[in-house]
């Protein structure tokens, strides 16, 4: 690996971070002992199918079950059924799969094992509405939350209180069986109660908090949702509930692990890495401005590190949708970064979602070179106006800066790497 080709170097770092979180690499070491009774495998998320395949490859004994994943994120399995459904806005396939999963874990005995496979995206894929509300009600709330600028913890707080399966309800349905949940974290802080809205984790949030979040972002829910959230029926099982005594939640892969792996490879290439955090949140374009300030300081003053260095970060930014363009949070972050760094020589960057899908687009993210904005302007684009219209995708598409991996079948949130090389100084006359 060499920084003589910055785009290849950064793209390699991105792929290394993704590979470090592969279920095929991570899952087997976390499997529980084989139970006396049955083993039922259930799960949801963008990595659910590849996790199921990893279970089948490593499990010594009979098993059966069902997992639901996003369309296009399936994997070949023999004993565990894989259903594909819509993400990020749920559909009937996800709702039906969630009800089937609940049915599979009911009636188990204390000798049985419910092995749950959970990864990011499970909130939308486990779309079983709470009694009294419809799937259309949930879809409307989901769409509003996705464009509101709410962070993932806020969105999942609302989702849990509108669900028949999330917020610990799946674990309650499986009692008295042993429940072991293997989790790939895609959320800042790696809190199992937030990842996929915590289907096997007690929930400390309340219905009142869910109502407050909807109010904070100006979201007017349908009357059925208001009625549910104002009553007791929407409340989730809480920490201390005895029914969680036989539940074991295990995080098998997380963003920091992938950042550490990428840092090791950068160091081996002679580039000093600095991790700025695995849980960075905030409005994507504003986070881009902050990162540009750090990169400029490294370039000009050698602080926090002298070049050549690479600034690594993870987490999940948000986008408040005000325009009508295309682009996920990583493209928006990178365009905000680009406008702030303003073509500084020696600064290259990549930002991408480790699941291979940036928002609802087919690209994982984008790559930025010092000349990217100049190229865009030569093509007649106004990058600032495009950012105002939430149209970062179009800028990077036109200049050939999109990064496309296809579904990676894992998900440890966003990966950002900013390479700062020594600026070239013109020779004296």
C-alpha cells in the first residue's frame, strides 16, 4: 500500500475497514454452546443474511430459523431462511417476516436456544406495527424522521414504541428459552438497546420521550399513533425486568475495531493515523467543516499531526433534507468538507457507509481530490448551490468521484479517512 496513489490508498483503507467487520471473520468466536433442546435462529439487518451463513458454517448441530435483510443483501444459506424486505422505509414483506419471527420463538422451553442475529437496518426490516396502528402509519412516521435531522437514537426511540417486536419484545416472546444475540454495531456508542431498536434488550426510553422527539422535529403523527403513545400499550419492557435474566447480548463487531484495523494498515504504509472518534454525530455538512479545519491545521502547522497523516473517524451524521437533490450523508459530508478545505493541495478524503449504501443511493460514498471542486465548476456545476439542494451525489457523479462497492453484507456505520500529504512547494526561480 502506498500514498503515491491517494485514491487507491484511501479506497484500500475503506475496504480494509469493511473486511474487518465481516461476519465470516468475526462471528464464530462468539457462538454459544449447543443447547439440550432446539436451536432457533432469527434476526434482522443489512448483515443478517451473511451472519446466518456464518452461523451455518460454524454451528455443530441442528438448527432452523428465519432472518430478514434488505433487498439485494441476501446470502446463500441451507437451513436458515432468508427473506428480503425494504429499507429504510418498511414494507409488507418486512412486516410479515417480523410476525413470522415472533411466531418462531414463541413456545420455546428453557432447554432451547434462540440465537438472534442483529445488525444495522433491523429497525426498518422488523416492521411489525404495535396493535392499533397500521404499517402505513409506521411508514409515514419513518419517512418524516429520515428527513428531519433526528439522530439514530432519537429515531429508534420512536420506532421502539410503535413496534410489536422491537424494544425488548422479541426476547420477552422467547422466554424462558436462552436468548443469545450476536450484534454488529452501527450506532455511536454501540448501545445494544439502540442497534436495530434493541429487539432483545430492555429499553430505558419512554413513550413520553418518543412524543417529545416527534414534537421537537415538527412531526405530526396520525391520530392512531398519538393515541398509542399517550397510553400504556406503547410502553416497552424496562431494565430490571426478570424476563431478561436469560438474555445475553454480545457485540461481535463495532466501528472502533474497523478504525483500528485501518489505522494499522496506514501505519504500515508509513502514514501516521489519528482516530478522531468512532461516534461522531451532527449535521453532515457541518461535521465536514470541522474536519476541514483539522485537516488544514495538520497541513499548515503540523497539528494535531504533521504530514503525511491520515485522520480517521466513524459514527453517523445526519442530513436535514431541505432540497430536492440526491445523495446520502457521506456524500453530503464530503461536499461540505470540500467547500471548507477549498482545494487545499495535499488533502484527499473518502467517506462511505460500510454497508455499501449511502442513504438510498447505489454508491457507498465518495472520494475527494484537491481538484474535485475545480473540475465540477468546469462542468458548469455550482457546488455550494448543489449542497444547498442536498445534491452532493450529482457533483461526485459528474467528476467520477463516486465510490461503489455494492452491498458489503456487514454494517459498522460510516468510515471517513482524510489523507494529509505535505503540500508541494514551488521551486525557487
